[in-house]
């Protein structure tokens, strides 16, 4: 009915700050090779057009993943079905980065930082296209360090025996009074973990640390 159709408008209005900010639409499946993220720009269009465009893109994402699930079911269900749930996120101005750490339950006093990178993203969709890796330094770690420590404390309270690579995206808000925003943390390597380990290998041997960039290629 008409009320149900306008329900997403209320959500978009809340997340976008009454249409003051761009928003991202994301699926629970991460990026699914770049196909699971859309950026909806506020631009100069009317507020109703902005919400209508967001609703159309959300419907497109749901339809896309429902179609993929039908293919999975047709193939005998050998793969887990993909979620068509949509997350709506406000665009937060500021550098988009990520960190890689290693957690070892036998040494809870240590939080080794393997890498801090600048994320390269698609200008329209916001999906990840790669990473720019820089040599580690105290200055590079200082800003996000307190957020890492607090996050690790919470993880170890829930999972005392946690062990492995931990990866997380984050945003450093342009307004320095605002806190670091952590996005999609997980106990997993990423497509850039190997690049971080390569840089550490060079530095541990006393060699000059190379500038490393990892790129993710998507078929269009």
C-alpha cells in the first residue's frame, strides 16, 4: 500500500539527515565483486527525487541478489544463498582507510599492526578498487591506535582465544573533534594482507620498505 511504499523514504530521510548527506546502499554480502554497493548522491535534485532514486537502487540490489539466488537453487544449492538485506549508511567526509592487525591469545598484551592503508574507491559507487600501502610509523598509527585498542579489548572479552589476522576499514572524519568510525571489522585476511606482509618482510630485514599498491579488478 501507499504507507509501505513510503517506508524507505522515512529511512532515507533519517540516515541522510533530511537529505543533507549522500548515502550508501550496501548488501550483507560485502561488495560481491563490486556489485553490492551503490552511492546515492544528494546533488541538486529535489528531496523526493533523491529518495525515489535511493528506493529504485535498493530495489535493484534486492532483485539482483534474488536472481543470483535463483541461479544457485537451479544449480542444486551447492553454494550458500546470498542475503538481499540492505544496509543504508550515511556518507562520512574524511579519508577512507583500513588497518590490518594480528591477534594471538597467548600474547594478549600485544596488538601487532601489520599495515595501514588508504582505500581507493570508485567515485560513483564507493566500492573498493584497491589499497595504497605506506611504511608503518608511529605517526601513522597514532590517530587510529586508541580505536584499535578499544576494539581489541571488546573482541578479547567475547573471544578470549581469538587468533589470526584481523581486518577493518575506518574513516578519519574531516572534523577532528569527531571520533574514528570503524566499518566492517572481521577476523579475516583481505586482498591486501599479502601486500602488508611483504612490506613487513622488507622492513624486518633492514631493507628499504617499498611503496606497494594492490588493485582489485572487476569485469564491467
